[in-house]
C-alpha cells in the first residue's frame, strides 16, 4: 500500500483535468523508475492514469 500526502488538488477548468502532487517513499520511486524502464513505460502518463483510475473508483 502506498501512503500518499496530497499537497494540492488544482482543477483546471479548460481541460477538466486535475493536478495532484503526492509524496512517496524513496524506495517506491526507485521501484517505479525501474518498473517503467524495464517495461518501456512513460512514467508520467502511466502514473496519471493510475491515479485517475483510483480516484474515479474510490469516491
């Protein structure tokens, strides 16, 4: 389980998108970087999609 602290939650009216900044443990960052590198994944897009999915399906 990832413990996250939401620092800001800005809603951009023009795009309807939400920008969220979260703090994660350093070891998670390293594992995430390695996972994305090993699987040739665009980190920012994948993380954004994951967070969007979590928020949409959990309140």
